[in-house]
């Protein structure tokens, strides 16, 4: 999807998907939500007509509450070991979290949580292009010759055998 971002956000977007799942037309959804048909179409087209799943965190990552405890511990001057012990986490988890988000003097829970939440989103522009290999002989001729040589002999022998029949 290129161009302008869709105007539909939050509860309006949820309503759009609810109506779309019930089978309502794009025109009907647009009228009900007070949006143009092209805007509704753009939102649906971005995901192929499949409602995106709600984002949720893994239980393994730090929660906002844990980040807040780290922030308070750092501000109070506690060691990483003491903070980790109170959170029942590894010391390396705490030290990497603080180091990743500005170190002891700059660590704040809210910006760290926001950065962690947004870092897991991958844009399609960041993904590498996939190239389709149509002729694999230019990439690994030894392997291809090793695989095709027995096949070639079977095919040639098959022709000879069928010619003699």
C-alpha cells in the first residue's frame, strides 16, 4: 500500500472489520462509517481482506510494569543484580534493557516500552527482495551436473531401450 495512510483508526477500524466479516458491502460500510468507498477499499486491500490480528506481547519479554521497576531501581542507584533479583529475571536481561535504552542516566520506562513495542513491527520496505532462481546451473554447476548426470543417462538409456523394443 503506497500513498496516504488510511483515515480510519481505532474503534472505527474495528467497526469496519466487524461489518466486513458479516458480509456488508464496501459501499454500505462506507455509508455507515461516513467514509468514502475508496478509503474502505484501501484498508481492506492493505491486508488482502483479512482482518489483522491484535498485537500482543510474548510472556518472555519485559512488561511495562517490569520496565517501570527497572527505572525506579536505576534511579535509586540499585545494582542490576538487585533489580534482576526483585523481578526474578536474569541480570543480563536488566543490563541489556538499560544499555539498549540510553544507559543508567537516560533510562526511562515509557520511552523504552514504546521503542520495544514498535521495534517488533517490520515494514515491507525493510524486507529483502526475493529473487526467483530460474536457472540454478549458474549458482552451483557442480551440484547440478552431479544431479542431472544420472538422470541424463537414464533418459538416454530409456530412449535406447524403447528404440530397441
